C-alpha cells in the first residue's frame, strides 16, 4: 500500500523544516521537487512505497522548491527532484534527478541504520 508523503507547507516551512527534519530523533528522507515535473511524480511514487513500512525507522517529507527557494541555495539542488537523507541534522544520503527504486534503496534506505 502506498502512503503519500507529507508536504511541508505554509509560511513557516523553514521553521517546520528545522523542527521536523534537522531536530528529528529519527532519520528523515526529504524530496525536494518542482511543480509540474513528471520526474517528481515518478520519484514520489517510489518514495511513497516506503513511508508505511519504514515508519518506525524514518520520517518522509517533501518540499516544493518553487515555493521555498532558500532550500535550493542551502543544499545546492541542481537536479530536481532531489532526495536527501538527514540524520541528526546532517546529510547522510543524496539522490538527484530521476532514479530507480534500486538506486533509492542503495543510496538512501541502506544508509538509514548508519
């Protein structure tokens, strides 16, 4: 079963990001995407597959770069969608552009337990 990713929205996304991602006791997977991107839709479907099975090991969010461009500057997101794995405020995994389920598992899922 697929569970959609929660999107950080509203006027205080930067504060939410600090609380929910940077300060999270669990690893956090964040998809940074742009509106109207077909590749974002594909990546979102890959990520959604893991939200429920990994709910005790990780948290999943997504952030719209069209609305919150500061994240692009902070994390140098040249290729979108980009998926970053955060643990205790540090980036522990990174994928950019379209990618396969296999690549997601090897670059993100396998780094959850480091």
